[in-house]
């Protein structure tokens, strides 16, 4: 059988098919176009995917863990909606539309649409959680020593102002059982909440959320997951994972517009995690005169006031884009690129890998340090190779992190390796 060639599609015809390819203003791909089934092992397919991004070829962008690049499909969706709404100067607010977008998000995350609230970013979701749990002075919260500032600052503030006690463990890079055991050792009769990341920002370690959920349930402890780094990178199911709440950003691996996020709150937790920042759309009716309020029955209770509908429509386009390519295919590609990098770095004498050796514990974020060169000059050296990396100074690490996503290529990985090999102390 003749191999499909996706690049044929980009110039207007799908090779092997008679169908003409509907073009966008950029000459390529339209979200409503039926794609031939993608094949994660077909390089021409990934070249075709790369053409969907305006991202420059001059510089290799390897910081999806910080911020994802958006495809034209997302950018156009935002622009078109903004153009449409500005002609009539309306917000475009519609609970029907929100339900439609959340239904597509829920399919990707493995939950129900009414368990999702739109947020601006993971940080906002974390703050809703930190403010919403009914914690009392002396209650204990378990965190890792490798939190991103977003899951550190709100808890430090709670510790300073409300007397919440923070207990931390160093995540193990070699054993998931060890991670579960380290959490269990910190649990006391005052432990109320575990608040840890799904994908650890420093090392790319994937935490065993399902097993930690079981531990939390057995000990009657709430479990919140900082999910900034995983949706859009690999498939998972929140209901199966069993955590009580999960916050993420639309603008990282999901490739949505900047300043978009999602907060998942399990149905039976909606009345436990109090909505503190509320207003129009948070309610299901209120009576000002009688001072009566009924909160929205869904996670929409955590949303409030006028929002940007173009951004919500843009993140919707991102979910559709991911669904077209297939989250399993995305994971295969991200893993193929990051595994190539990991294995090659292992062969470079002065490099120390800080991401897990065991591939089942590893994400598409690879972190390493140079024995003789601090990360800042090393990053500057890689900059001169037009490589955008991310420095990792958290938890006392002096390292660099490379994220590999669907717009990256094996050639870019080779460029990273060349840059590292030529670095001089
Ligand atoms: C683990 C983790 N949590 C939270 C955040 C904050 O994300 P945002 O800036 O989108 O709120 C990040 C960003 O890199 C992260 O890596």
C-alpha cells in the first residue's frame, strides 16, 4: 500500500485521495477538514503538523513547559471571534457555548463538563483551592520541595497569615512507591490536604496520582493536583485518577491562547471548596433584599464577571486541534523526541541528568546540569545556537530544562546536543 504523504495535503490535495484540501487564510489546514488518520511514526505527518504553527524556524522553541506555541487554528479562532464581537460591541457570553467548550475539555481530561471552571491560568485555579478549602489554624498541608512558585506562594501566605502548617517531601526520581511512602510518613491527625504537581516542573517527574488518591481517601485527606504540565502532553482520566481537584493552564501543552486555564472540582467537592471570589455567573439566583444566594450547581460557581469570549473560543479550538491529531499520537511524538534527547545526553561525559531514568516516571520535560558550567552561561551559550531552553533554579538545582512538543523535530534535538557538546567551562 502506498504511504500517505501529509505534506501533499498542505498544498491543497491529500495524496491518495481525490478530496481537495480546504484552505485557511494561511493556505493550509482548516479545523473542520476531515484529516486522514494520523500516523505518529510518519515524519511527513509531523512536518505537516509543524506547518500549522506560525512559530519561527529561526529559533528552536523548547520551552512548552513555560508557554506553548499556538497553531493558526487557535489564533484565527480568537481573532475571528474578536472581529465578530467588536462589530456589535457585545461580550458574546453564553452558558450554552461554555457548556459546549467544557464538554470538549471534559472529554480530554476524563471528567464531566459541569466539574470544570474556566480560569485565567493554573495560578488562579491554585488560589481558588487554597482560599476555598475550609482549613483552620494548625491544619497541615503536604507539598513537595519542588513546587513551582504558583503552588508555593499561596501556601506560604496561608502559613504566615492563617497558621496553616506546611509539610514537605523531596520527590523520589527512582521509585513511585518511595514517593507514596514519603507522603504517608508526613501524615498526622492534623493533615487535611495534599497539594502536589502531576508533572513536576523542575525534573519532569510524573507523580503517581492514582495511588496517592487511594492513600488520601484511606486517610480521609483532601487531594489537590497542580496539573499545569500534563494536559495536552499525554492522555489521562481525572475520574480514574481520583483526585478531588486539578488546576491547569490552556497556554502550555494544550497550545491554547495565553491567559486561559481550567479548574476541575469533583462534583462532591463543590460544596466543600468554597467559592470566595464570586459575582455575575457564579450564582443560580439570588435575592439582594432577602440576602439570599444559591450558587451555580456546577463548577461555574468559581467564575465571575465579564470575561473574554474570544479567548474561550480559542482554547476550544485548541481542544479540537488536539483531538484531530490525537492525544495518544501527541504523547508518542513528545516521548520519541524527549527519549532521543535523554539517551544522547546520557552519553555526554559532563552532563548529569536530573529527570527520572525510568521512562514510565518521565514526561517530555528533560532536565540536566553540566558538571563544569552553571546553568546561566550554559543557557546563554545555547541561546547563541538559537535554542530557547528554560533555566531551573528551583529547589537549589542549577540546571536546564528542555520541553519537546509536536512542533519540535529531531533536527532541533541534534542542535541541542551540538550546542551542549561545544559548551566550554
Ligand atoms: C507545576 C506548575 N504549576 C503552576 C505553574 C504556573 O502556571 P501559570 O503561570 O499558567 O499559572 C507552572 C508554570 O510553569 C508549573 O510548571
